[in-house]
């Protein structure tokens, strides 16, 4: 789900609501809401343009192949 941002009333105050992939966050300050929205949008766009899973560790092949490990 693409991130969304909108101003809503919560507990009698206008706040910013950011939603993405089931996550809902509220911020009173616009700059905080915009920062989070831009961050989540960049992650969403990265996933859209590169459907490969993000990985920060060894690939499954590297785990299965002992010769690919460094000593």
C-alpha cells in the first residue's frame, strides 16, 4: 500500500496522519509528518522499482555453499 498523508482531527486537535502497510502514525508538527511520509515513500518506490528482496546478509546460495565462505 502506497503511503498516505493527511490532516485529521484527533482528541480535538488537528494532527498529521501518515499511513503505510498497516502502520498509522500521528504527528502534531508538519515537518515530522513530511519527513516520515517522504521516508516511507522512498522505501515504497524502491520496492516498486526493484522488486528484489532487500538483503543485508549472505544469499541463500552463499549459506548453502561452503566454498563461498571466507576463512
